[in-house]
C-alpha cells in the first residue's frame, strides 16, 4: 500500500479532526483536545517536534556499517525496530470515528506484528476503549502492551486484572493522564500516584510494568525504585499540560539517571526513522510513535501501519549507514553534532 | 456563561479596538494607544507574552498533591486564587464604549468577588474613570483596590483622599503612567516620584500602599524603603515605553530583592492558570491580569469575568497537580525547567 | 503638518521605490539598490533594525528626571537633539524623482535647522547631487555638513575645496562608499583610504573632519590617529556590503575604543526617539537618521522633516523620563537591560 | 547575457522541478528528491544557507586592498576564482529535462573555462550521466574533474578507469552518495568506504584524488591518511540525510584538522561572492557551487554559467575590498564578526 494514498484517505476520514500536515508539528491543531491537538497553545506538542529538530547528526561515510542491525532486545523480547505504537484510544471523539475502535486497535497491533514490534492499547472512560484493546491482545496471544489510566483503586485493579488476563506479560500505566480534570468531573477520578502507591500496584502483578509520563530524572529514579521495568519519557503528546519542555530536551537527563537499570522509551515528536536514531543517541532504548500511526491506521488499517513502519525502518537504516551506526542497540552519542 | 460566547460578544462590541485573538499577544493591535495595544512596535507588550512562553514546566506525577490549595494570604486577606484584576479605565476610548465605565467597573469587581479575590480600579483625566471605581468599591464596603495616577500634589492628594474614603484598606499608585506626555499636554502633569516624595505620600495614608510599575531590583528596594506594602512588577502592559523587557524576564531579579519583605505582584502577559503558576515559580506572590479581564467584562459583564476566572482557577489547579505543587503559597522554583 | 499625512503622500510619491512600511526594516525592499533597499539579501539593513530591537530598556520611575535635557554639544555646537540627518542623494534614481534634488536638500537642511540640529548632504556621480548640497549649505551660512565620497585625488580635492567653501566648518567623507563598483565602471573610481592617505586629506583642510563607515574598533583608532574629529559607525544602510553586523551590535566595541577622544555617531536602524536613547546608552554621542528623513522630506518637504523630528524629540523625552535619564549628554549604560 | 533573463528562462524550463526562488534556500522544494530539493524536511539543505547567513563580515575601509587578487592555486592549477562547479547529473529526472545531459555538462564545463576554473561532472545509474561528463572533459583535454559514486569494486574501477582516461589529473568520489538506498534497490549498491578500502582505491590511480562528503574532523583526518589530495566538506546538498548541520557550521573544525596538508573545499549553500569569502574565512581553500550553476546552465547554457560566475567574481571582489582582503589565497579569519 502506498503511503501517500494512506495519507490522502486519512485526510478525508479525519476531516475536522486532523489535517494530516506535511510535517505533524502541532501548529494546525493547536488547542484541539478532544481532537488530535495539543492542550492550550500546544507548546508542549510543538516543542516535542522542535526539540528533536534542533538536534543534528554527524554524517560519516568512512566505515563498514553497510548493513546495520535495527533490532533491539527489550523486556526479554526482540523487536525488529526500536519502536512501539503508543497507546491511543477514543477514535470517535479524537479522530472523527470513520473507523471503529476495534478496527483501530486491530490495525495497529496487526501492523506492528508484521514489523516484529509491539503495539500498545489505550484506555478511557467509555469501556469499549480498553475492552477493544484487551480483545485484540488476547486474540494475538498476548502480543501487545495494554496501558491503563491512573484510576482510583477499584477501577484501576479491575482493569489491570483484565490487562494481565490478555496474556500480555508487559503492562503499563500512563500516569501523565492524571491531569485530565474532565475525567474527575465525570466522576471517574484519575490522580498522581505517590511512589509507595506505585510500588504497591507494581508488586501486585507478575507482568513487567511500564510507567508512562516521566519527564524528570528524579521521577525516573522513583519509578525504578517502585519496581518499574521501564519508563516512557512522555508529556502525553502535549495534551495534559501546556508549556512542558519537548521530550528530546529532557531525555538526556532522564536517561542518565536510570539507563541500563530499566528500559527508557522516548515518546514525543518522533516522525521518521531519523528521529528514532536521534532519540537513541539521546539515551533512549526505544521510542513510541503516536499520531503518525493513528493517521496510518485511519488511512489504511493494518496495511497503512505496515507502510508507515516500513518507511520508518528504511529511514532508520539509511540514517544508521550515513552515521556509521552498526547496531540500534549500541548507538554512539557522538553521532550528534555538538556545535 | 460560556466563555466562547463571552469572547464572541466581546469581539463584536470591541470592533476596531480589539480583535480578541486566540492568544492575546500584542501583534494584531501593535501601536494602538489609545486602544488595547502596546506603544510603538508593541515590543514591550509582546515580550510580556514571549518571556512567559519561554519558561517551561517540569511535569511530575509521583506525588500526593491531588487536591492543591490555590489560595494565598496577602495584605491580611485570603484570596481564592493569587490573582488581582488590573486597574484599567477608559472604556470609551480604549475599548469602543459599548458598555459604560460603571458597568465595566461593577462587572470586574463583582466578578472578582465571586472568586474570593479583589479587583483594582483605574484612573485618568476624565473624572468619571476614578469616580466609577470609587463608587463601586464603596458599594462593596471597600472590597477593591483603587489605583491613582502619579499626579502632582493637589490632584494626587484629592484623589487619594477619596480612594481611602471608599473603605478600601489597600490603595495603589501606578507610577508607570508617568510617561504619558498626553496627560501633561492636557495640563494634567503626571511624573516620576523620587523616593522621598513617595515616602511622604505613603506615610500620609493609613491604608496599605502598592506601588505599580517597578521593573528593576533597585527600585523594588526603594519602594520597600519608602514604606510600600507591595509592588507590582509591570511595564503598564507595554503602553508607556517601547522596548522594555517582559515582566517574566525581570521578575526573578526583582523578587530576589524584596521577597518576603513586601508583596510582589507580577503584571504582564498572564493569560491562563498555567501562566499564574509560572509567575509564582518565578518569585511572585500573586499576579495581575489585565486585557483578558477587559475582554471578559465587555463580553459578559460580571458573568463573563466569573467564567474567565473560573477557567483560570481550573487551569491553575490542573497545572499544580501536574507539577506536584500542593499550595499556591509555597511554589517550588524547581517546577521550572532549566535546560 | 500631520506625520500620518506626510507618510501617505510619501507612499504615493515613492511608489515603486519605497513602500513606507509601518516599521522601516528592510524586508519589503530587499535587494533594491538603486532604490531604498539593502544590497543582496538586505541582511545588513535588516540587522541594523534587529540589533537595535534586541536591546531593551530598564524602566525606572522613582527619580526626579521630570524635564530631561535632550541637547548635546558636538563639534563646538549645541544640538537640540543628538541627531544628524544622514547624507543621502540621488532622489531621481533612489526615490522616484517626484521632488527635485534641490527641494530634497533644502527640505532636510531647513527642517533640521528648526530643531536646532544639522543636516548632512550627499554626493554622487551626477554633479547636481553635491552641487545641490553645497548651494543649500551656502544659503544657510554653513549650517550643514557636506559629505564627499572617497574619490581619487583630483575629484576628491575639487569637491572638498567646494565643500569647505560653503562655509561649513565640519565636513565628512563616507569611505563606506568605496565598494560601489558601479562608480568604478563609470570611470569614476572610489576606493578605501589607507590611514596615511586619510591623514593627508584631513590635514589639508581647516574644517573638522568626520569619517563615515567605521565598523570596527581598530579602524576607529585609525580614524582618530589620522586626525578625524569624529566617526560615523555605519554600514551605509546596508547598501555596500551584504552580511555586515547591525550598527548597534558593533557600537559598544567601537565606542569603547575612542569614546571621549573623538565624536562617535551611530548610523543604522534608528527610527524613533527610543532608538536614539538606546544608541546613546550603547556608546554614541549622537545618531544619524537616514531613510525616515528621506520619507519625511519626500512626503512633506521641510514641514515633513520638522514633523518627524518633533516626534523623535517627543519620544526621546518620554524615553528619558521613563528611564530616569536627566541629560542626553550623560546617558547611563545601566538603562539597558542585561539579562 | 543578462542574468535576470537566464533565471526567467530557467524558471520556465524547470517548471515543477525548481521555482528559481529569489534566495535559493531549500524551503520551496523541501522533500523533492528526485528534483532539486533536500531530503525529508530539507533541514540539511536549509541549514547550509542558514549557517552561512549567520556569519557576518567586519567591514573595513582604511587599507590599500583596492585591486584584490581573487585567484588561488589548487591541485597545481591556478583558478581565476576559488570556485568549482559541483558534480551534478540527472537533468531529466532532477531538472525537467528541457536540456540534454550533454548540453548541461558542456555548458557547465565551458562556462567554468571562461572564468579560469574547473567544472566537476556527475555520475548515476543511467550510463549517459557519467559518459556525458567523460566526453566533455576529454573534449577539453582533461579540463574538468570527474566524480564517481562509491559503487562496489567492479563498477567503481571501470568508471574510475574511464575517468582517468579523459586526461583529467584530478578525480573525485562522492562518498556521501552512499546512503542512496534507491541505487541499492536498483541492484547497483553504493556504500561507505572504510579507510583501508579508500586508501586502496586512491593508490590505484595516478590522479589527485578528492573525497567528497566529509563532515567531521575525524573523517577529514582519515581522508588525508588514505592519501586524498583534497576533501569536499559537503552534505550532498542535503539530499542524502535529513538533519545534518550546515556546512559552514562544521567547516572551521574540519579545516582545523587538515588545513595546509590537503585542500579543503566547502560545498553547501554558497550563492554569492560574499558567501565565497565567508567560506574562505571559515577555513576553506575554495568552494563548490551546486544549484545556482544548475539554474544558470539550464537557463542559458554556457552563457548563463558565465553570467552567473562573473557576478560571483564581482561580488567576491567587492567583498574583498570592503573587508580589506588583498588575496583570496590568504583570507584573514578576522574579517568574521565575533560578537
């Protein structure tokens, strides 16, 4: 399937929700929450893209990294490329509803499977969001990572129980959703989790636990101390707090705090394989990709996702050749230009 | 009342005076004085907004600041949120005159009262500006802060006498209005006040005295030495001198000079509750909000002001949750990203 | 005469040569030489404006500088404001020719006289450019400063002889015109002047000599050593070399080299009285204003110039009040914000 | 031939491939590969132009550099100006094909000859690209530099054999083409060359060897160690890797590593003679010019190239006069403004 066609279809299907811009940078959709935009002035969304764009790569051609290895080992699994599909839900109110929540989740997870990677599934107030995800992961024998929002105990544990029951051996919680006052108003409070509470939650389940929404070195250490197997450095796509720094801006500090102890996944502004390589050079073990995958699945279901991810893999491969990077699991910081 | 509707009404009523832009940043109205714009190139107005936007917040979610306290104590009063409505007058020549000066002042003061905060009232050459303010404050039993321009002695003392007679126990002077050559040409000179003169004025009245228009650490100390109970760090919305720095840019230095001794109020570019939190982190005890409240009152009178301030309170609450800030009266500088 | 009307008339008369933009910043006319633009990408012209705009002023209101003195002493004369009209010629090919060279020069010089300052006159290949200037200065008994281009000896001395014969006791040479290859192609070579040559030229005349086109501290010292009474820090309005720094960017270094020994005049991007004050704070003794005066004289002859200069004086006065500056001859560097 | 006319003709002939913008900066054609644009977001192309524009020149006029010498000695030859035409091929798929590959190459090489400089010729999958170049150089008795892509051994040596057979005593390889995955997909792999391999290639031929595509000091040293007579600091016009730094940004470091040992040629963003002078001041011995020469030859064949290069020479001459630079072979770093 041709990616250009996927994008054209997505542009039609997401009309009023996403313009499918040449570069997805948060300008056209500023303030559109619900929708695909960033909160308020969208400065958090925009800075995800800007902070990545500010970093430049040293080009090197005198080496033998002719056939680079794009795979990485993470959570005991081998991933074809160091990429996860981010947990995103709410197709009807965020993307226009031209495809169903089930089609969305299936397309993402099946597409990821083709590339040898894992898709994450989302959560929300309407039960069908998490249920669609659980069903898809169950169908794939656990090949997916269910993310649950930081609800209060009863709802949280009910959902985590279901998440683990899918067969998934890695689960996650996006604590960055805690600022969604809308949920609280709907009588479904979410909240920050003190480290002791987090440790209690993590201990309760046999699965590897990912904490999403870490933006500072101190909280990276807290997540590690609470028993997390990995963190996602993320400002939730700029949808929960205006004026946070872009992820690429905080990543080096966060990674320095816990790198090698737990997995560090960077989520914010990644659009291309070149962006993936930059995030690895900045300290990530892998990245999450959000909006571009949403566009791909709305525009072409599984085939759209595959087309997009194959492009990412090709770009990553080329960028590795052009920087002399032999393995995605061992990216040298020195490929970043400092000047 | 819906804030979107308030803004739509304001856009109609302020036609030719204010475009009620998505972000009120000084670009569309550059040079429009009288009107709602900044003087000259409007660089002082613009930099108020830019200097705030440049500061970014560290997002933290592993804590128990679930129900943050937005109140602060200032001038012996408890304020529901750390916000004052700025002293603004001249509805007819600055805003189009679709509502009267009395309606304006009443809307602002009554709206503030709903949120448990205080509105300030303005001053000018036409007597009805200050008189409208005095009347409204008197009606509310002193619940408001009358601001007087830096006139020469006779007019100054006459007006301050009336200000105190309203029952207000806090009064202010916006010395930043001293550059208004127009007033001098109309035979109504305003002027800077040397510290000895300022001390004499302050001593004359039993009320707590606020000096508005302090932009440097040295003048913050002078204001304190003259007996001021508080200062407003302000460039008068960029309407009296082109090319001053934005308030958020000078605030840390000014606050460092007098913090804890007198109240430090930041006035410049605050649009949202997130901006309020940034100003507190930069050293302010509270903020003043100008143009957005003018738009709210012109668009919806008291109800417009309430709708706007409730939004500010909700944004401030969410921003406090998302940064782990438990109390508005004790904001940690560490919530600001340094990188 | 109303300045708005002057600008409207100028916009009509200069059609195709100058758009009389809200802020004269070099963008609309990039590359228009001849015309009113900067050479090439106009980056030198633009940076004159940008470098000034980047500097910000500390606002101070606790002082007694209520009636600031805008006058300065320079070259043994008292100037009402620290401003010279820059030497500009070629009305026909640069400005559209709707007024004559004589009208232009007379308007500038007579207008300056009203404000108690001096206008400079220009030079070029067609003899009427310098002749118009000489005639006007002669008519005013020497009240003007004739500038001669850096021709080769014969033409240079003939013109300087005439310049001195006007009665002017200050004359100048714009060595920055030396890059005008067009002149050389027309068989009228101009060239840089080594310091020995410059000293010889200066010694030959009894008048005080101003060297215009100094952009580095080392050449400021050379000009002083050659006997110059003053220098003009100038990139010739960005018309002779693309990609020079803006004048406000090099001024502090240049001024530090010779301040107090010879007069330092800053020429580049000054549009308002606030800009004048910034240049003084950056180390200038006075400024030159170019394009805005051209627009004023084309739009309103002498009256246009007077209207413009009165506005500059009013802005300068207000900016002095708002920064606590009592005398234009003693501007404190501390009025510039460093942050 | 008038350059304006050349550009107008080029705009018609390159319709859909190049807009012939006022400043060729990579914005209008972002992502157009094939075509004339930069890869992806075109940030590498854009930064070539931006990095040059950021550097500013010190203007100096008190000296005797009245008739500067623009020539340089390189590879045992005297060049009239320190400029090479970059190796560019593929007129049909990159430029619209309104002129033939032969007309293109002949125009470039003949035009360069008029100015006393050398044109380079390109390479690609269709044989006529390199063959056109070899034919033109042979016709000129070796007056040109053939560049070969980094093919695998058989194709590489076959082409280099032919290159040397043209009579050229300088040949080059653009290793920066190694990332062109398209070539690999067409069964014609190109690849990076480890230093030992590079040494083997260079040793095999009697010609002086230029390695194009060096962007770091370490690879500059490797190229020198491998026996290269010169390097071209180049990101291939931003067409092989998005997000590299602009050439002017890395040039000082690269030049410092090998200056004086081997020739350093800077290729990226040079549009004017002023840009040439900046590159020399930043450490280059000469520059390459790409797109502007393509536009010139498509718009006016040999005459177009001559008109463009004469303009570059005139601009370079003027910039040398205005900075006090007597010889292009000895440019003082001090002509760059540091501030």
